């Protein structure tokens, strides 16, 4: 018997359909409500926000780096300038395969191994979105080749960039300094000082010298172009423009011609020289030899070249004028003489009998004079002229280290002079307290004896010596040395002079100063230790020679330079000013391992004085056809 077919329950089916219909309707209503709510949120609540987002997508701010200020010497000769050149730059994030792009570029133009090494180094230091230069100063032909093959070089761009050129060359590398690419440390410093925004679009920043110390002035103010862009980010039109403001130009006290003469006079010697105007503190010449080519650093120095410079035993990267510290040797004697007179320990007529050595009471140790047999009867003026060690040994003992320290401190020894360059060393002016603090030891009388002739712990820079010499020349006025004499406003083109900074006026009795000055004049006249260097000068010089020991000499032994390697020979020093009656220039010269100051350092100072005061060039420069006036 067949089974009965079940009948459909229409009521149940209809109820199920209605339930599904209601659920679908609710879902549609909820979905519509959600869409309406989201639309309301985007269109009404977030209206202002998305309007700004849309505008920012359409409008881009393109920074325009300002022209960097120029650096000129006192006669308007350019020492640092700008020029424009094309550069091939690569952006990592825009290149799908950076190595492939590099390989392709190498097929089109020559990329040297050094350029490739520098690129990889800069790439490692940069952020992913930054452009990194691969090859600078492209020729017109190279620019044309790269433009024609641009489609094959993803991530590569040819850009016009401003470069810095240092006309002055190695001789002024330590004065002018150089710029280099902004690194992470520079960025942190800019951020900390609130200047990061002003460096958008700028690639370089001052690293050393005036480029560093006057960075805020030289850089200028970045401009911005407000550009309308399309959906792909390409510029369509410029909407507005805030033009960049160029940096200020700097005019120095420094005379490039005088600098050239000083460098030439140094010859192959290593050392430092600084010449100041004693009336303003202006730096007329500053030489640190050897120097280096600052142009090597502008676009990133090659690692091998950097290693050569950094590891050279002659240390060309060290500014010897600011950072080189040396015993002052006998150049300290005029200041010691002033200390004796000003403190009442000596009178100008007080004399000693010099047997050629000095001994402390109850001691058998002999402190030798440089002249065997001694100088006989010596007063202060003759002691300075002939650099009598014995006179100053005794004077030092009579003064004591405490009075010596306090007096010499007034002449900038032992502290920074305040020059407008970074990195100056304070040197070292020893005292009883300093030795206790530094070495936990007492001060011994023998240390006072040798301090009287500028040996022992006393260390000074050539700049400190020149500053102190200028104070003798100008009557005790302590003026901070300055390289920059004026700044030119980029908008008005008017030069704005900078006032000299007078730090102190040391009270010195005119009659005491006159005795010391006369002793220094005698130095460069017959009987003096630099008489040969001063012979025939058409003006009056006043100077003091110095010889600073590099290695100690045993008791009873004599210094013999011919038996010593050059690096162990004495340093030669000379301080001077001229004309003696109305000083216009003061100088300090230090020649490392140069021997005697009178025969090595003084002739360099004489060449500088001759040129500055009379315009006379050294004979060897004339023979070579040099023209320091260029």
C-alpha cells in the first residue's frame, strides 16, 4: 500500500517568509542608517578636517633654500662663494631596484669608485625618502644623456644645486672653515634650537671655522612656494610665494695678501701665526700649517682622503693657532718683567750678576742660562733684550707662583680669548691650587723657577700670545680677537660694522710699561736676540724671542739639535708689535721644532710686518711672480 504524501503547511511557510522579510527589512534599515550616520559624520561633523586634508593634497609647500652669504677679506676679495651646478641624485624609495638603477647610470656616464663609495656612505647616513647625490657638477653632455634616458632610471633626478667654493685654498681652511651635508647630529641640534623649519630644502650646514660659528647669519631664511598639484603630485601652478632671504655677507679684518705673505714666509715649517690689530682686536692674518683643501668636504669627502688627512702625523686638521698648546718659553719674560715692576718686587735699575746659572738655597741643582758663562751684570731692560734666564729665575722666586699666576691671568693666559671661532683651547696657567686639584701634590720651589722662563706646566696657544702682546702694545686694553669686521644686510646691501669687544683694561703704570717696551725694542737691535731679523727695518719693531723645550735636558748636559730627531727639537717662538711708537700690528709666531726663535720665527714676523707696514713683498715671492694684492 503506497505511503500518503505529506501536505504543505501553508501557514507555517507564510509565517517563515514574513519573518525573513522583516529581518531583511531591518537589516536594510540598519545598513541605511549606518550609511547615513557615516555620511553625516564625514560630511557634517568632520567637514573642516577633510576640507583641510583635501586642500593639502591639492596644494604643496615647496621650500626654496636661500643663497648662503659670502665671506670676503678686508679689501673685498672673495674667500668663500656660491656657484650653481647640476647634480645627479637618487632617492631610495622611488627606485624599485636601486642597484639596477646604479648599474644603468654607470652605463650612461662615468661614475668613479670614489663617487660610488661616497654615495654609499651618504646613503647609509640618510633617511629612506631623502635624495642622495651620486655625481656632482655634471657636464652639459652628461645632463643631456641623463635627461634622454630618464625613463630608464627610476629614482634618479638631475637637480640644480648651489655649491660652495673656497678660493682662499688650504691656507685659510682653518679660518673660513667649510660646509658639509647635514647629518643626524646637525638635525638634532637644529631641532633643539628651533631652527629645523628654516633648514627645509637646505642640504649643507657650516661644519668648522667661520662657516660654523656664523652659520645662523650666513644661512639666511628659507622661502616657500605654494604649488597646486594634480592627483599624481605633479605641480600644476604656483599659488603664492614667500621668497627666501639670502644670508648676510661677512667682511673680515683679515687681509688675504698679508695671509699669503705669512704662509709663504713659513715655508715648509709646521706651526701657527696670528697677527692682530692691537687697537681693535681684528685678526689680520691667521696661519695654521699645514692646512688642507676645504673644497674636499663640500659634497662629502672620500673616505680614503679623509683617512689620509686624519691620520697624518702633521695633523693638518688641527688649528694650531686656537688649539695648539705650547710652552711660551722666553716670550713670557716681558710679562714677568711687568709683574716684577707692578708688584714692586723689582725696579728698573735693579741688577743681578749672572754667572750662567741659578741655584735655590740649600740645593745643588743648577738651573742653566742659555748663555755659557752668563751675561754678567743684568738689569730688566737688558735681561729682556738678551733673554737672560738667570734674571728671570730669580725674579720668579722673588715673586712666587701665586703672584705670578694672578698677574699673568690678566693677560688672557689660562683662559679663552673669546675669538669668534669655535674650538679655542684655554691653555694652562698653573697655580698652587691647580696642582693640588689636578695632581694632589704640593707645589715645589723648582717649579716656580722654571715657570719664570715659560717652561714647566705653563701652556699657551699662539692666539693667547698674540692677544697678550697686543695688550703690551695698546697699554693694557684686553680686546677680544675678532675675524668679522662687518656684515652686509642682503636687503639693504648696507655694511653694518661690529664694535670691538673690550673685555678689560689692566691698570699698568706708564713708566713700567715703557721699560718693558724699551727692552723689547732692544731685542731687534744690535745686542738683542733677534737683531738679525730686525736689521734695516724702516720702522721700529719691538719683540721677544722664545725657545721652548720639547724634551728635557739632563743636569750638566747641553742641548744639541743635530743629535735629536726633528720632532724632539725645540719650538721657536717670537712675539712682536710695530711700529713701536704707534702700534698697528701685533704678532705671535710659533714654529714647531724650529729651533731658536730669533733665527726661525722672527724672520717670518719681519716678512709680515714689511708687507703690512710698507707693502714690501718677500724677495722669494717676487721671484715666483706672486702678487699678494690679487
